[in-house]
C-alpha cells in the first residue's frame, strides 16, 4: 500500500529539534509579560523527556515534509498543552515539587499557576489555529477529550470497585489524547497520506495508554524510594496495578480497607505493595500495557518502512523495558 | 362527577365497546398529576384524574423552591396561600463556615393547603375526577384501559400519564430497577423553635466520609411552621442502614441541634411521615413505561436534598405539553416527553455506578466548597441544592425585550442552550444546571445574545447553525469565570481538595469543550478565542500583581468584549464598526462589575453569586471599595451611569437596526438592577 521510497525523506536531529521547540515556546511565552511569564518559564527551561514533541518530529519525517518551522510549531502546541496540564495537575494533585524544583503554585501562588496553565492552553490554541484548519480541528478535539479525561480521573477518586477496563477508559481520556495529537500533528505537518495519518493516530493512542499504565507500575515498584507515588494513594487516585489487585482480591477486603483508611498517613506503603504483589497487580497491569504496545506496533504496519518507523518501534521497545 | 365541558364526545373517539375514549387519563392526584391535569385541561384536552378519596394530608409544612414557585405560577386558577416567605437559606456543614443562599425565592406552605389548592384548581379547570383506585392498566390499539377498584366500567383514554408516586400502579418495581441509591425520608412537625430573627431557613448536610463512595449521608431541613414555635423537620438519608424512622428523625434533630443551635431544642409534636425516596431516574425507565411517568413515579427526586416537588411540577408540565403537541399520536407524545424530560433532568438524577461516583463528588464539593464564596463554587452550590430548572432556558432573556426582538433572538438562544447543555450535561450535570443558574430566568445576560446583536448590528443575520459557536462562547465565558479568584487551601484533609479541584477540572472542562465547539467555525474564530483567553489571563495576572493601571473593571470589560468581537468578525465588519462593537461589549463588562459591587454592598444576591468580601479580597472589586460600608454605593452608581452613557454613545454610532436595538436592550439589562 505504501510508497516506501518516499518515506524518511526528512531526518531530524532530535536534539536540535527540541531546542527549536524550546525557542519557539520561549518566544510565545515572552508575550505573557512580566507577571505571567515567570510562572511558566520554569517548566519551559526544565523540559522533561519531550516525548510528545519527539513524536511530532518523527511522524512528520514519515511524510513529504517541506516546512520545518511548521513542525516546530506543532511541537510547541503539544509541549504547551503538556505544560498547561502539569501546572493544573500539580494543583489538583497537591504536588509541591515538579522536576526537582518547587511547583509553580508553591512559588507563585495557586491562582497565578492556574492562570499560567490557561495562558499556555491559549497559546497552544493560537499556534494550532495558525497551522491551519486540520491542525486546529485535531487540536481542539484533543483538548476537549483531555479535559473530559481529567474530569473522569478525579471523579473516580476512592472507587475501589473501578474495573481495569473502566480505568483504561479513564486513561484513554487523560493520557492518550495528547500522544495521539502529537502523532496527528506530525502527520499533518509532514503531509502524510490519510491512511498513514490514521495509523499514526491509532499508534499514538495506544502508546499513550501503555505509557500511563507503565507509569502507574513504576509508582508501585519504586514506592518508598523517593518517587511520590504514595500521594496519589492518599488522594484516592489508584493506578492500574492497585485496581488490578483489587479486582483479583474479590472478597478479600484487606487492600480496599487499607486504601480507604481515613488515617492514610499511618498506613504502611510496604503493606500496600505486598498486597498488590500477592494479587499480581503489577503483573496484570504490565500485561495490559504490553497488549497496548503490541497493538501500537500492529498499527505501524500501515506506515512506510524506513528510519522514521524504526524510531517509533524503538520508542515502543524502550517503553517495554521500563523498570523491567 | 362530570366535566363542565363534558358530554360531547365525538363518535370517532368511541372505542369498539362503545365506551368513550378520553384524551388523557392521569393516575395520581399529587402535585405532578394535578399540575399535568390542570395544564392539559387548560389546553382544551378532556382529562380524567384517577385519585382515590384523598386521605387527609399530614400536618407538616413543605418547602416550595423558586423553581416550584415558577411552575405553580404558570398553572391557571391556582390560589395559594403560603404562610412564610423564605428569602435565604443557611447552609450548614460540620466544620465548615455557614453559607447563605440569598434571594432563595422560596416559600413554606402547609402540605394540606398546597394539595387542596392544586386539587381544587384541577376541578375548576374542568378535569373529570374518578375518585377511585386504579388496579390495572391495559394497552389497546386506541389507547389505554384503566380498571379501578369500585366503578365497574373501565376508564378509556388515548393518553396515559402515571403520577402514582414512587411505588404506585404503573411504576416499575424498585427491585426490577438498578437502585444504586437508597434514600429514605422522614418528616414531622416539631415544637420548641426559638422565634425566627429573619426570613432565613436552616439546611444541614452531613456528607459521607471522603473515602466512602457509598457511605451514609444526611440532609436535614427545618421548614418554618405556621406559628412561631413550630418547624417541620425533614430528614433525607442516603445509604442509611436501618428501618427505624423515628431513629432517623432523632438523628436529624441531633444534627440540627449541633449545627444550628439557634433553632432551640426541638420536640416532635406531629405524626411521622416517612417512606423511601426514589431518585432512580433513567431515560430507559421512562421510555419503557406504559404512558408518561412523571414526578416520583419517574424517580425524579433530588438525591441530595430529597426535594421532589419542583421536579414533579416541572415533569408534569413537560408531559402535558407533549400530549397537547401530539394529541392524536400517543407514541409520538411519549417520545417527545422522553426526549424533553431527559434533556432537562438527565445526568443529574440517573442511577448508575457512574452516578454513585458523581454523587460522591457532589457531596465532597458541597462540603469543601462551603469554605469559599468563589463565584464558580457558589454557583455550583446553588446548582446542586436549588437547581433552577432547565425548562427556564426557553424563557425571555433580557427583560423587557419587545416581542419582535424576542422573536428575533429567542430561537437562536434556545438553540445555543441546547448545544451548551447537551455538550456538558452527561459528563457533569451540575455544570449544566450551573450554566442556566442566573439571577432569575428572565435576567440571564447571555453572551450569545451579545454576539447575535453585534452580528445583526453589523449587517449579518445569524441562524441556528451559528448556535454551535454561541454554545461554545457561553461555555468559554463560564470556564473563564472559574479562573478568576482563588479558592482556599484545604490540603489538611485526606483526599482531593474538591473546592480547588472543581475550579481547575471544571474550568478546564468548560474551556476544552468550548475550544472544540468554537473550532467548528474554523481557525480564524479559534484564533480570536485563543488570543482573547491569553489576553484575559495576562490582564488578570497584572491585576493580581497590583499593576496600577489595570482596574478590576478591565477584566470584566475584556470578558464581555469577546462576544461583541465575535459577532463583528462573523459579520466581517469594517474596522470602525469592529471597534464600536468592542467598545459596547467592554462597557457592558464594566457595568456588569459595578452592578455586582452595588448588589454586594446592599447584601443582595449578585450575578456572580458572591460577596463583597470575596470580591475585595481577590482584587475583583474596584480599588477603594471596602467591606462593611454601605454608604459607598455612590461610587459604583456613578460608574454604572458612566458606562451606560458611553455604551449608548457607542450604539448611537451604529446605523438604526434590530441589532442596535438588541444591543441597547442588552446594555439596559446589564445596568438595570442599579435603578432599583
């Protein structure tokens, strides 16, 4: 189905690309002025792995790329949306630090941090609108889905009866849309054909779900080693391994009892981890993630072979190894 | 008993056996049944009400909320004498500050007075009474056949409305339904109340534990009685384990004593009125029923307060209208009823696991949000406890609009509402209710109206296709509101801080959905939206930081500039017209703020549903305005007058048109409370 010769016409130096995206974001956030810019600059200057904008670049490289500036701006869209959700999530999750520094709401106050998040959301909107109607439409769809996922995620707080299927539906809402959007925007900017674009969107969605479930697994596996996984438990936001364990535990209410204890600070995280292990919570959750990773690779068969597709497959393999 | 207009049944409505077929049979003569019957009779339908000899009403008092008041007012020939006006409701939760819902617009009435009046109004409207007990309902090709206990001849009617309460005939059995909520209510008249100092009423809520999704929860009302020392205590308990109604009342009295000690020690005097409450509404339940289920029979009861009267009246009205619209097509009437009732009530009352999660969320919200007068939280609180009916959304918008302008704007705004509500109600029904929570139904200052008026003034007619944009605009304005002002820090407790979470997640949700709806009008409109939102956050951040040249009114001016700008852009107006329309929007926004200051200064319900204290503390009020000095009203009054003058000068620059008239009406509407 695909024209392999056309694939991979543009190769990216991903490090240089990340720098271009950062520059673009700095340019945009400078317009926020001396009151709001400092609120968001911390996250701009201390980027994470930039997984999402990397997806944009790789997916764009799969098509008939002509406009690098457009790809950079698409990268800025997804990273700005990520910054917006981090600023807001840290308020919701009561996280005091982010990327080894005080969270924005701690250093600038809650209202300023929230305004900073809205401002980044708005800047992402201006970029997407200027990228044209397709980019604008897929971005708008993604932010609507994300905001709904965010709501589903808090709505289920303390629900120890949430099935892993229902949890995956929550993750489809809260994590998958931005991964999917990254691939879609890459495909739009790379002018990939429709079939490839659709395959990349499916790939991104499954990758996002797997990413979240594996992240949940890390929280349990690294509990007590400094990663603040215990806070989500205190907030009643139970991740995949715990929900899988609760489902397997059936009538054994010990784990549920611990998780719902009003005095959670007194609960031993080790005890929670032991119970999760007894009911194979991590093993079951990892299997769920693996299934999504397999499916994401299946989607790639519709993408022309070449270095770009290789890079996407490597991303999947990299995730498989997470914490293993 | 025969109808005043009875007798002349045309031959074509004779059933095969020769017995006359009436238009409608209504089973159950409670509030829902009477309301439906009265409205049907007034609409010219031949109606029979099947109601056993009325048992004497218990000696208790009922609360009529503003929604119920509105529904009752629309019933012809109804004479009601409420003994108490309730101007405000004091909301009390353990460990939280007391919050007052101002301008409640509610009344207390003797139960017997209300039901007798409804019944009398039904009779005088020409409703036939069959004073008997329905024992079976059968479907026939021409309609329904209802058999009753005493009279041998069955009652035949083309349409059937079932208003027989939560457990009556024609109502699906509880066991056959997914009953995820168990709610029990008890009420009794009590004596010993201290003389009331004002026209407020007490409501106490004991929410479930933060970690217990289906834990027990209690809501207790103290409805003022006909004499000073009497109150009716009404307790609604959810997930309450136990059958002892007297014990439940005691718990309610204890909660009242602990949270509202000013009421005095109360003793039960009257009989105990008790029973299960069915708040298990679902679309399927109503769609699958024989006939139109209304009120309690449809599971239409507020799960938090146990209030069902307003839902009974609203659903009765909707049912009557559906029957009148499809007189000869019972199935079409039922479909129309299901569609409308689901639009009005869906989500907020349905029974499912998700509903359990959402109920719990609403309880947490009610509890945590009691710490703040943030407009988003205060509006949400009101939307949960005193939901203003979605039925109200079809009412006139900025009163007084002359009928021609009303006809011009009405259908468009109704379409915007439909878009807005259907976008959010399934995910977050309280937000949907919040969307239509205005100062009153006829005073909603709709951004979509400003957009429409601006487009018209610039020479472009908008049709229902633009309602998607209008709905998106309304959601965007509501979402922006969430991020103005801060909520208190509640991190000392287990679990999420729902006041904070509601603001963030609710605001994001509204903005996210708005972005999607707006994008359907294309990237140029999306760009305007995104730039507006960025500018708004910058302005607000500057105001927060105390920038000397950024006034409080600058933020609300920017807020209201946007709908005017959108209208101008839709009309592809020239630069001068765009500027003029933006100016008008901005003046509306300035007036909006100063009117709210004025309302807050006089202690009235503000359009933001907040207090002067909150406005001042959050730099949302003008500089120099301080709490506790009502003599300052002169300043906002002068500002309102100035904004209105500038706004009128701007409208005068536009050519005469219906759009300009609408803009003038909008400006007048925004400034109006200042004239009181």
